[in-house]
C-alpha cells in the first residue's frame, strides 16, 4: 500500500500535521518524511539544517522547549514507540497565543508535525521511544530555554494516567528548573 504526503493545518498557524510518503510491502515499509520539493509545492519552507534523535524511557517528559533567539522550526516524528506531543503558541500577536495542541505520535503510524518558530514543544513518552527532530535552524545552547511542563496558566492536559500517574514522571534537572510561563514572559517577553 502506498500513502502519499498529506498536510493538515491545525488551529495554531504554521503548525501542521503531516502524513509522509509511505510504502508497505512484504518486506516491511519505506518512509520518506521530508522532501524540500514536496513541502515547497505545499507552501511550506523548511530549510533543513540539523537532525537530532532522542531515545526515551516511558514516563519521560521533554518539555516545553524552544530557543529564545534563532528559533528552531522543527519537523518532529516518533520513529518507534508512542509519545503524546504538545505544541504551545508563544507568539504574542497570534490569535492562539498561550494555546496548546496535543498529538499522539506513534512510530508505526508515521505521522509527524511541523512546529513553527515561536512555539514551545515537548512530549510525554507513553512507551519507550525514538523521536527525530529535523530542524530548520541550528541548535544554540546559549538560547536553549523553555517553560515548566505543568505550568498552570498553559494547562496542558498530559495523559499521565497512561504512565501510572504524576509520580512516574521522569524529568531532567534542566526541565525541573524552567520558569513558569508568567515568569518567562516577565523576564524575556513573548515572541
């Protein structure tokens, strides 16, 4: 079975849910999750600069990250496993400012999302997973930042019941020490 690229807009401008090209046969599958030409034909400019992969255990939350400067638009896909992926609009002039959208990204379903500049991104790992990030800007450690995953003002509804509750969440020290949305905006402003 062959599935061609499909692009679906979301309520957040620039945030796209994408079904990549995929062909299945008796050997397994062949997936093409990025094509500069196909993206441009669909009005999407994504100038690939760097590619990253994360490997995560069930219960890990990697969130809610962005770069304060030189923001990284990113194409995100769960290669194996299952994550609940979240994007928060941090653009002060956007009609969806402070709103979030969640996606179930599952390895064998090949869906991916295109996260625009000016949005925070993160995910909860629901089963051991490998996630790829195809970034249209380089990573700059000096601008690396984020807001707390459980910020009350943003109010992301993480499916914590699928990992056994909030006490099963695994966070890096970096993520434990992020600012709240309100404190971040007071310190740095919105995008």
